[in-house]
């Protein structure tokens, strides 16, 4: 059932052709005194096998997933776990690495879906993801008496527009980027 649910979650994240299997390696118990079968976290060796493309054989996830694919697989797992575990908070630290465009929007929508039952704290550099959140905090560093301190600032709507515009355009604000940021915020709120 986990395999089916992960595949379903992957389809929501632009991984339409995923095949996914959980494989348990056989453990031999013929010598009960052989302590090598007992590891710190149990006796099972579990492999996540995946194929991202039709016609490709299943291979170990860690060997074949690109950065963007790994981000989406992790989000698929977290989405599944949010439905089965009773977590009050989930932290996503750049879970959207390696994606952009329409896929970034699907990741944002998946995180919003998870947030309906679980508080989410998401660190992102993608405007599509930042625009769908209920709140936006800016994290920055300052040098104070020779020490670096990390600061967090709650952004107002106007500050949020500027921050998303900077995500879109880089280091210079343009009228186009500001209007695009407002549009993303409006669209993001429409999904909520």
C-alpha cells in the first residue's frame, strides 16, 4: 500500500511515469549467534527501487535520482507520512531544489495540501512556493561586534511583494517583477 501511495503522490508532482518498489533483502538466521545480522537500527536491509521513465528497469533510488527528482520523492514521502503520522510540524529545507516553473507550482500546491493538517515551515528560494504560504519570513545575517547573527523578520504584504520580486528578477527590482509577484500572491491565495 505504501508503494501505491508514493506513486500517487509522485504523479501529483510531475513524476507521471514512476514505478516504485520497496525491497527487503533476505536475512539468513541459520546461525543465531552471528551478531553481524544485528545492526544498530534492526536486521532489515531496505532498498527503495525506482524507475522515472517508461521502459527503464527499477534501480536503487540513491543511484538514479537527480536533485529535482530526489526533492519530489522526498516530498511524496512527507506527503504520505503527513496522512499516516500524527505530526504537528513538518520542516522543508529547500525541498524544491532542482525544480522550476510548473513543477514548482505543483510542489507549492502539494505543500499547501499538507498544511491543511500539519503546520509547515518551508525554506525556499522559489517564488511559486513562497507565494502560496500564509506567512512569509525573511531570514538574513548581520555582523554584530564581530559575530554573525541570523535574524528573522515577518514581512508585510508590500515587503512580501518586494521579496518575491527579487526572487524572480535577481538583485534589481523591476516593475514587471513587482507586478508578477503581486500576481503570484493573488494566484497563491486563490488556492487557499
